[in-house]
C-alpha cells in the first residue's frame, strides 16, 4: 500500500521541476491530486502522464498570488475528492538577477506576491478546512536563500526568509488542531528555474561565485530528492514534526 493511500493532496507549481516530480511521486504513493499552475499546457501534460500510469490527478489553472484562485483550488479538492489532507505550496518565481540599486520595484512586488503571499493564501484557505477534517500537512517551499544571502537576488531571498518565518507562525497557530505546517529549504536543484538563473550569471558575476561551489557534495539536488522530502513531511512518518524547516542542500549551509 502506498504511503499516501486515501489522501487528497494539492500541489502548486505542479507543471515543472520540483512540483512535477512531487506530483508523480505522490500519485505513485496513492494520493488523489489537484495540480495547480499558471502553465496550462505543461500542467495538462503532467495530469495526462499521471492518469496514464493509473494515478488520480486533475489540473487546475491557478495563479497563487490571486486569492480567488487559491480559494477555488482548495474547493476543487473538497468537491472532487471529498476533503483535503496535504497542501504543497511549491509555486515560485526567481525574479531577475540584479543588484538592489537597479532591481525593478515591480519585480520585487511580483516575487513577494507569488513566493510569499501565495504561500500565505494557501495556508489561509487550506488550514481551516484541514482542521475541520481532524488535521493535515502543509509543506511550504522555502530555500537556503532564506537562510544565507545570495547576491543579486534580494527579492527572492526576502521572500524565502518570509516563508520560513510564516511557517513558524502558522504552525504554532494550528498545532492544537493537528495541522502540521513545515517548510523545505533546498540548495540548488536541477530544474528549469536553475537553468534560467544560470543563464543570467554573465550579467552578475558576484552570483557566479555562489553557483560555482554548488555544494560540498559537488552536485545539485535532483527534483526527486526534494520530492522525497516533501513525501516525508506529507506522510504520517513526520507526525510529530511541525514548524520546522528541513534543509536539503548537500551540506551547503554547513560550510
Ligand atoms: N531550483 C532550485 O534550485 C530551487 C532551490 C530552492 C527552492 N526552489 C523553489 O522550489 C519551487 C519550485 O521551483 P522549480 O525549481 O521547480 O522551478 P520551475 O520554474 O521549474 O517550476 C515552478 C513552477 O511554478 C509555476 N508558477 C510560477 N508562478 C506561478 C503562479 N503565480 N501561480 C501558480 N504557479 C506558478 C511555474 O509555471 C512552474 O510550473 C519554487 O518555489 C522555487 O523558488 C527552487
């Protein structure tokens, strides 16, 4: 029997990278899924791949920075599958790579809206529904950039630091109601986002240095390695863990 048999999970940013790998893993462990993303074409492909291998998944167009979208994403899970047990607030954007003096203000607003407000909205609408059902698990996507500074990524770092603090606050708020809320802080992961950031390194050499020493393990993480951490936090194996941040960085922040 799968580790998420009978569970209902919503994954944001499910069309690519870490979200897609997690969707595939959760489906193979028996969860029924709502796949949320702004990329309809790629999202429907993930939906199709999961269904053709016998899993249960439905794609829904959701912009996590829009309250109405997030609310209807949670309602979709409840209406289609009868409840919600797991939410992976994974959707995120990197913004531009630029020194703060030249960083466009509208890019700052967008990065905060998706990476921080999007997570806040997810918790806001999902946690009460989970509490009414007797509990649940919410996993928020942070990053080691919320713990250590990355030059040229001021908005992104601020958004991820915010996710870590937000996670603690709401975990304490919902602990008695058995809704566990944790976050994951990956180092560099081999995904389209990382490829986009790397392609802009020439414009900002200070950041190249950070990426040059990717981790003491000498390689980036695979999306599947992050998905397995999400599975641990989603499953009852982590039943006494709440309000924490699991760093998955091959030793980067241990240096
Ligand atoms: N790749 C890394 O090295 C790394 C490291 C640490 C943390 N993260 C975080 O992991 C998460 C996933 O990143 P990834 O590397 O898989 O990136 P990715 O770009 O491959 O996937 C991100 C997905 O989020 C979706 N998305 C973007 N804005 C959205 C919005 N407003 N509403 C709904 N969906 C939206 C995109 O369409 C895409 O499918 C992000 O929060 C990212 O910040 C990534």
